[in-house]
């Protein structure tokens, strides 16, 4: 897995559930992905524009996940 830095273009919550989107670049190609999340101190700390480490599958760069959600 490759670890580029992405950014949050969107972070939304409705009650205790939310959705975050993150944009990242791999080999000069732009990608956007997202995750459904539960509201917590950790996820509430995410804000649009904030840099975030993203794990990217080098054989399928459209497949990625956030390091912050896996720790």
C-alpha cells in the first residue's frame, strides 16, 4: 500500500451517522473516495480541507482507505 496525503472535500453528519469524502492523487491521477462513519470524537475532528494520510492499493488506485479510521 502507498500512503499519499489526501484532503477532505466533504464531511457530513446527521445525528450519529455521517459520510466523509476524501480526495487524493496517485501517479498524477486524481481520485475521490468516501466512507460512511459513526459520529465520534475522532470523526468529528475531521474538517473540509484537512490533510489526511490515505492508503492506496497500487494495483487499483481507485481503492483506498483512511489510516485515521483504521487505528
